[in-house]
């Protein structure tokens, strides 16, 4: 058999294996990209989402839930009712694995919290809500923090690999929780960012918010205040851009432009 037909056959087999329909919603499709054996990127589909795959590669290893393709990988992934994705690389893993009912509920609860977190505060950029509206939002925040604590106790920090887009809600709930809750979960968010499982800007916002509340200078330069608007004090400001770069944030000058400000670096 020549090389081209063999590659085509591998692609066909991979497509058949991952395009089957699950009998229930408790599965999750993921795509992971690797370089030198380490994960460098990926895609996570919503729990229960179905996707059809066709792929070509020089080599494929498979088991009951995944296909590991290496060497000139070229693939088309088509979610149900969605636009197709063209993927390519040298080391790609496609998987569709079962998800426990408890994990599925945790992710769906996080998704629901996104709306309730903004139910009242989302109505006003300036936060000028009535006392009764703030009372209602505060009650929601307390309930959300309680449920998030249950999720973290059961699964650890619900990062990108666990919850996909819903992982952003975990940060929002902590950001709007009381100071003790923020301090409690800051180390977990910090660890998640270090392993590429959470967004760097989330860490900057939470870490700086806690430090300002504690009367300390911020370290990432994310917090502004006062009239006219200005940056809160920054610790070791000469190296703030180095710290921002380390967690994937743009330099201060670029960040300042978002607020119509001009930032002059400190040397």
C-alpha cells in the first residue's frame, strides 16, 4: 500500500471513531495540541455537544475514547449545527470522554451563575443601584460563593480544562465575594494560571484587588481609582511590565490606553 492511501485510511478511521452519537449528554469532546510532549493549546466543547471529525495523519494511536494523531495532522471538525473548524499540527489528540453527572452539574451551575452574577450589577456600569437592588445582588453573591465552594471542595479550582468558558464565572464569583473568600481562593487561581488553566488577567485583577483592600500597593497595575482616574500605587513599578508579561498581559502603556490614559514607564 502506498503512503497516500494509508494516510487516507487512518483519517477515515479516526473520523468514524469520534463522530458517533452518545446516548446521553454526559460526554465532552476536546482537542489538545502538543509540542515536545507538552500541551500548548486546545479546544473544549460544551458537555453534551456532538462533533464529527475527519482527519489525516502519518500515524495514529487510539483507545476507546481518543485518537492521538502525529505527523502532518490535517483535520476538519464539525460541531452539530455549527461551522466547521480546520485544524493542523504535528501532535494532536482528539477525545470524547464520559463526564460524571456531578461534574456536569458543576459546570452547568457555573454557567447559570454567570447570569445571576450580573443580574443587578450588570444594569449599571457605574454601580448606581438602589439599596434594595444591592441587597438582592449581595444575596445572590453569597449563594454563588457557597456553591462555588462546594465545587472547589469536590473538584479543585474549576479551570479551563474542567469547565471551558464557564471557568470565567468561577473568577467572577470570587471577585464579587467577601474579602476572606477572595484571599482563600487566590492561591488556587494563581496555581491555575501557572499551569495554563486560567487567564492571567483574572489573577491580576484579583491579586491587585486584595492588595489594595489590605492597604498594600498592587503588583500588576490592574487597579485604578480616584478623580481624575489614575493608577493605584504599584509595588516595584520599574518591573511591572515584566510581571505582566509573565502572565500573558500587555504592557502598562497599552493597558492605560483602554481608559484613555497615557502611562509613562518608571525606570
